C-alpha cells in the first residue's frame, strides 16, 4: 500500500508539474495575446490618424480646387471682356478708316472745286480787316 501511495503521490506531483507548466504556458500566451491586442490597438490608432490626415489633405485639395475654379472663372470673364473690347476697337478702327477715306475724298473734291477760283485783292473792305492792316480778298472766277 505504501508503494501505491508513493506512486499516487508521484503521479500527483507529476500531474501538478504538468498543470503548472500548462498554466505557465497559458499565462505566457495570455501575456503575448495582451501584447498583440495592445499592438493592434496602436496600429488601429495609427490607421485612424492616417485616415484623418488623408481626409484633411482631401479637404485642402477640394478647397484649392474650388479657389482655382473661381480664379479660372474670373479669367474667363476677363478674356470675354477683352474680346468684346477688341471687337469694339476693331469696329471703331474700321469706322475711323472709313471716315478718313471719306475726308480724303472730300478734301480732294474741295481742292478740285477751289482750284477753279482765283484769289485777288480789292480796294474796299470792312473796317475790321483794314484796322488790322490786312486787305480783304475777293474771289475771281
């Protein structure tokens, strides 16, 4: 019976050692699991922070795009105004050229018409012209 008790005690001691090892392994695995959970939490926080930064950058890009679109709209309006001004100036230049041509034609006609007259001096005249020392001119044909 003593042998049986000793065998039973040895088996109990052996089982206790195995249980102790299993508990130690389980504790180690739980600690490792806790570390992994902490690392996962840190990684998730890094991901959240990165997503927030990306969201901010996208917001800035959106704002810049809106500002650029507004600037381009202003530029387009200025170009339209410049185009209208250029077209108006071109029309005015054409009108001025036509007026200059008409004036040139009229000057030619006037030169031709006045070329038929001869200027000569007269003895009479108005008092104002005589007082100035100039003699009135008479047209002769």
